[in-house]
C-alpha cells in the first residue's frame, strides 16, 4: 500500500523549518522508502523545497507527478503544499485537490501543525508591520484578527478533517519544534522512517522589538500619507522593507522580544478561541486542548512619545530614509 503524506504547514516558521530540512534529507528519505517527487517541486537548497505548484492544480504537473510516483518503489510519498491550508473553503478546489492526490497512492494523509493563537497572531503582526502592511497597534487590530479564519482552527481545518477522502492529522506545535520536522510529520501520518535525517540550519529571521515596531508603524503611516497611490504590493516595496528590517536589526531594534497583547486583548482572545480550541482538540485528538496560552507575558508595546530624544532622532531618520528608498524603488520599477 502506498501512502501519500501532504504537509499543509502552519505558521511561517513552521513551513520554513520543513522546507529547509528537505534538500539535505531527500537522499536519506529515498533510501528509507520515502519519495519526495521532483515533479511539481519548486525551490532550491537555499530557500528549501515545496510542491506549491501542485496547489495550483495545473494538469501538467500532476501528470508528471503520477508518472514519477508510479515508477518509484517507494511506499511513502511526501509532498509539501502549504497553499492547501487556504483552499479548504472552496469546495470545488478542495475536491479536485483530493482527487488528484488520490491518483498518487492508496491512502492520503493531510498533516498540519497547530499552536496557541496568542503567539501565532503576535508573530503574524510582526511580519505585517515589518513589511509595512499594517500600521495600527496590535491591541487595536486584535478584534479584526480574532475572527480571521487563519487563526481559528475549526474554521480553517474543518473542511479537511470532516471529509472521508483523506485522513487528517494535527501536530501540536511543541511536538513539531522539539523533533525533526520531517520525521515528526511522517510519524503523525503513520509512516515510519528508519533513517538518520540530517537537521537543516533554518535561518533565524530577525523579529522587530518594541522600538522597531513603533518605527515601522510610522513608516507605514508616512508612506500612505506622502506617496500618492502607495500600496505595500508596489514593485520594489518588498525589497525596501527587507532592507528596513536589516537596518532595524543594526540599530538594535530587534534585540528585545515584542509582545503586543494587553490584559484586555488577551481576555478577548481567550473568549474567542478557548472553547473552539477544545472542540477542535476533542474532534481531532480525542482530548481536551492542552497547549498553554502565555497569558502572563507582560506587554512590551512602547509609544513614540515615550522614547528619549536620541531614539526619537534615530526613528525620524529611519522613517525618512525608508520613505526615500521606497520612492527610488518605485521610480526604478516604472
């Protein structure tokens, strides 16, 4: 019997750990009877591998994958398709994806990693602020974020675990981070790997601290006010924001750990997620939700007006410099 294991991912860090682990492990996996198909695979040894193109349901990619899998003696096929997490609400796309996956093996197992939402949303907020996609404080943005289906396990994952065409397995985030990403995912799917897998070095991307968050909130506000028609999707803006994150790190604005939750917003989050998480855990794991919420972690939000003069001057220069860089990048792209 051939088992097809599909890693649907989780947070950005979760996906990065898997993708960076794959390139150095492909040969060891092959010797252990696990095929990581070349067909539909994108990426390289630097950024890691995924099978994201298969998520687009292009017939050519699936035809090649079927031929490659059919010619392999491997009993397990491992695919990494993070895009699947977000197509669950589209019935036609979900059914077509499951149909295509079923052509590759006898059993399809879908695996994702789930964690508590406070940390997940905090990291999501940091990534959006660093990319100048968000300018509000986290506690102000929280009511809208709390209802985003990406953070509600029941809403995001129910389409996958309440259907019979595939089996679904959820890996708790602490279990995933404490072991080897590939081995943990395969084990959750019921596939045993008798091989020593090399552990990849996953880049530790800097995260903005409290001053860095305030500075980048100001950049986002300034850009929208001063550049007509500005959007974060403009060509060149992504490159400029990456350089901004590098600059923030050099200035020491990534040294502390930003935590934007206030006691009130934590209370709102628990009211939104706790009962839902217990229902999810009961359905998927057959247990109560046991992942702890970091409710006692002190809020580290700062305010521009509370900074001392030297830091205010740094922030001012940073905002003006990043705005000038964005203007140059946009001009070069036109």
